[in-house]
C-alpha cells in the first residue's frame, strides 16, 4: 500500500467513524427514548469507539506534522 493511500485510510476513516459515534451519542442525549434501545454498555462502547477513532486521527496528524517537511526533503533528493 502506498504512503498516500495509507495516510488516507488512517485519517479519513477514523474521522468518519469518530464523528459518527459522537453524533450518535449527542442524538441519544437529546432523544433518549426515540433512538435505539441500548443500555449503558452500548453507550460506553460507542464512546470507546469514538475515543479510539479520534485518538488515531490525533496521533496520525501529530506524526504527519512531525515528519512532514523531512519526508518531502527525502523525496526530493
């Protein structure tokens, strides 16, 4: 897998999954009885998915920002 494709999948997919999970939690807070009937374990699992996904995005962006200019110099040589 090329570096650009890996960067795409390690950035875009976790962003979509994380924001979807956060959106579900927000909707569940506003409409607790009209959405899916999940217990507290479901909410904890959704929060864990959101936390892991968004943590992966932050990690990926931090690694990319730290190695970005060096990577470009290496590719230019």
